[in-house]
C-alpha cells in the first residue's frame, strides 16, 4: 500500500478564517497570560499581514514576558509547503524571523539538497515566543508546555487556513504531537504521509536542531542524510 494516504476528515484548511477565531481552544489560567485569548485578537477577515501584526501584541500566555518579540511565520501567502517547528530559538527571538539561526541554516542546506526552493516554503512554529531558562549568560531553550501550546495554537490554525498549504511538514516531536496527536512518534513515523484534516498531505520529520545536537560528526552526517531523505519525499509531491 502506498505511504500516501487520502484525507478522510473535513479539512482544517477549508474552514473560513473566522473559525479559527471562534472555535479554538482558549488559554487556561495555567498559561499565566494577562491579555485576551488569541481568538479574540484575530482580526475579522484576517490576512497573513493583519494576523502577523495582531500577534505582535499577544499576551495570551506568559511566554511574552520572556521572549523579545512574537516571531510569526513567514513565506509566500500561497506556499505549497508549510514547515512547522516548535518555537523560535535564541537567534530568531532577537531577529524576529523564524528559522534564521543555526537550525535555520541547516534547514536551508537540507531543503537545497532535497531540491525544495526555500523561497516557496512557509515556515512557522506552534509557539510564537521563545521560551528559555538562564544558564550563566546564556539563554537555554525550554520546552513549551501543553497549556502554552494550546494558548498559541489559534495563530497557527489561522496561518494554515490562510496559506492553505498542500503539504504540511511537522519538524520535531513538539510540532508533530501538537498537530497529529500525542501518540505520534517521530522516531517511528517520520517521513510517512499520514491522514489529517490539516492539509492534503501531512508528514513529520525531526527538527533540524536535533541534528545540530548529534554527538559527533558521523552521527550528524547520518542524521542529515535521513533528514534530506524525508524532505525528498516532500519534494517528490511538489506540483
Ligand atoms: S507564545 Fe503565543 S499565545 Fe503565548 S504570548 Fe506568545 S504569541 Fe501569545
């Protein structure tokens, strides 16, 4: 049987943008936010530009207190491919753009090797603020919790509704489990297309930062090869 599966559920991408405003989960008090929930911030008849602007003032969870700024997704408004990571990193937090740090540069190389034009890809994250813990003078990545992911999710849902990607790729376990369910195991299910209402074709692979954390050059090379192989499956589906 082909790895490619047909979607069976009504598509998230076919929902009117207003649905993301009204139908999404509201932040729980555990997020510590002191602003309105995200659905209340999404403008009527949203566009990517107006939603990006609205997200700049988001205080729906307490991550806004730690991050420098909201880092919203970027890419063509009708991108065929949307890549979804976990959250902006240190460099992205400072620059205000997604995937511009070391992991982003590795992603650029992998996309090129896979034959995917980065300029045709929309890149974003499930959480739009950098969550970090101090370690000396450094800011160390901290994993967002379920309440923070839930609070932020309507921004991503709105991006998906507006961009309508044909192929959605989750990068790493946080994105995959947020979008495909907590039972999803990237280590076992990476590189396969799965049935989802998010887009006609949905798949997952590792986050490029995990390749940077490989223990040595040999492991890094192997992981990069596997990452590019997963992205080549995406490239094969491009129209
Ligand atoms: S992480 Fe998301 S929900 Fe939380 S403040 Fe930032 S943009 Fe808003």
